[in-house]
């Protein structure tokens, strides 16, 4: 089914070239369908790339999804122009009176900073508070997951001895949980981070359920028992070449990074990485949309008289 976005959003051409059905809002209003309203708080510096990745995953279900892109007003982006943000993004204040069936909060390259030292942390706290009453289910990704676990449950992040980067094998801890439905017992997923959340800290909170874990990368997926919050510490949305771009960027900066784990064939950065996590990335987002957004959010959660 189609995703509904701003008709002029640049990533539309990319998605249409992949045979993804993208519908403009002007066309969608003629259909007598109440789409799922999904907001994406995009904190990544490569905003267009992240938009494409997440919209691709959101499109792979029979549900019609209308997407609103958000960014923190209190942060000046170094990689995305103000004109682009003004044209295609909204801030919390612009949507504060609206309700959304779902919210996705992305990662951000600020893991080494204490949460309170991130320049937009007060705005993040405001988003977390707003989401409790205006969003039915929230999917937190990477740093977004760490920030959400810290804010809602007081769970700390812990520094790693070196950057965790690569494609890691994980095992499913609860195959009967709806979010993990259809997953193989073992699955691959990308990670790219300097900090971690400890499994034992999750297990100390009875309201949280650990769902996926790696012997090397640690906790990957956990969920609040009621389904209103889902936390993913990796980057299931990453494209085949995203880690390669990050690696080459760090090489160019003189950081001497390690070659991402289990990514390039024979650890050769000149070779094309196999896309070994694509199917479970689509499954993860489709399960969230189906079981925790579509099936649980009240039909009138988004009021008809709201924009």
C-alpha cells in the first residue's frame, strides 16, 4: 500500500524507482481511508538518506501510512540546509496539538556526550512527554533508544572500549512476541555506536521485555510490555552501503577505524557487502506497524478535525 508524503519530497523519485507506491496528499484526500499517521523525528545528519531508508521500510505493508517529518528546532544542522528543513520538516511546536498513531525517533551522532549535554536534550524531553499523550506507539532507534530508556526508566548507557561497527548475529529471546513474529531463531542486524545498554539493566525493569540479543553486540531489541514503546539499539534501516560510507568517512578523517565486523567479504573494503539483514528489517517495522500501531491504536486516535 502507498505511503503519503509531501508531493515535492526529493526522495520520492528514489522510492518510485524501486517500485514503491508513493501517493501525494492531494490524491490521498480523495480516498475514503483513514491512514496511519506516523511521525519521524529525524536526528541523523544524513537526513535524505535516513528518510529514504525509513520510508522504504514503512511502505512494505498493506497499510496506508501518512508520514510527517520532524526535526529539533533547538539544533542547527550542519549537513541539511535550513531551506530544506523549512520546506519538508516540522518542529514539535508545529505539531504539538496533533496526534499520531506512531512515532519513530532515529539515532544521532551524539553518543559520547552525556544526555544532558546534547544541545537539544530539553527538546527531546519535551518530545518524550508529548508522545505519552499524543502518540500511540513509539519506535526508538540506536541513540534514540538509549535516550528513551534513560528518560523513561533511568537506564544508563555505558561506553564501549571502541566503536561497535558491523553486521552481528543475534538470537531471538521470545519468538512468540508479536514484534519478533516471523523472525528466524538467529538473524543479522547492523550496529554503529560507541555506547551500549546492558541486558541486566533491562532485566531489572519488569515492565521491559528483552527480545533480541547478540553475544558480541549485546542487547538489540526490547519492548515495554504494553507495546507503547519499542527500543532497537542497532540500525536495521541501514542500506547495504551505509556502514561502508561511515567507514570511509572515518578513514578520511584520519580516525583509523577498524573494518566493520562481518561486513565486507574477507574484510576487503573494495568489495560489495552482502545485504544480509534486509528481510528482518522489513519484518521488524511491518510487525510494529501491524501489531502495535494498526491493531491497537483506536480508530479515532487521530481526530478527523485535526490537520
